[in-house]
């Protein structure tokens, strides 16, 4: 069974112990693969990268900064594969940062990040582990809400605790 619905979506990621917070409100296409199995496709707004120079000297009253803003022309695509047991989220597009997260409750999953590369050489991803402490889904026939709580780890160093919340408006 494959049915799809185009709905307003709010995807937020916040850290409970760091100053990290991101919210994307957009339209998404929800594909129902089976009972309690969904794919969600979103187009996210582009990342804007800024390059800021430094102050000339600490005594200068007005900061002298250089600001170059590069806005990519192609969209970023977010693709979520959702089931009650695991969630996979992939973001790709516009030759900037790409990533793929794998979350499963009680399991150390892998988060892979691909950073922009100026050379033509293939790039190896940055690998970070995540530990999923909670995975809750509301809606068996029609997905309404997803809430993931997880920790990011690099070797033995915790990189913060995070909450991913997805709300689909019907």
C-alpha cells in the first residue's frame, strides 16, 4: 500500500544542554508505505553561509567586519524513513553540508556528515555515534507526530543531548 498526502510540517531539533535550536516549517509529502511505516519528503530552506572578518584592534569603537553571504540556488532535500522501531533522516542538496542519521531506540546509531569540498576528490564522511533514548510515534494509519530523544558521541566525549520533533498538520 502506497498512499501519499501533501501536508504542512514542522520539524524542530533542539539541544537540552547546548544553545542549539533549529526549526523548519514547510510543506511535506508523506508516503504511507505500510501500517506504521512512512516516508516523508521535505524541501528545506537553503543554508546561508557567512564569512566574517575580525576586528582591526580591540581599541576600535566601531567593528570593521567583512561579510560575504552565499545563498545556494538549489534546494536541500530532507528524506525521513519512519517506523516505530527506527528513523533514518537524510539531507542532501546544494553542494553544502549533507548528512545521514540512523536512530533506533536503545542502540548506538551512526550519524554521517559530508562537508563541502573544493577539490574533485571523493570525500570521506565524518562519523559520529548517536544513542537513542526515546522514540515515540503518534499515528498508525496517518503519522501525526514523531519525537526522538538522543545523545551525540564522538569517541568517549558527549556532544550534547537533542530532541527531534516532527509535527504534521491535518
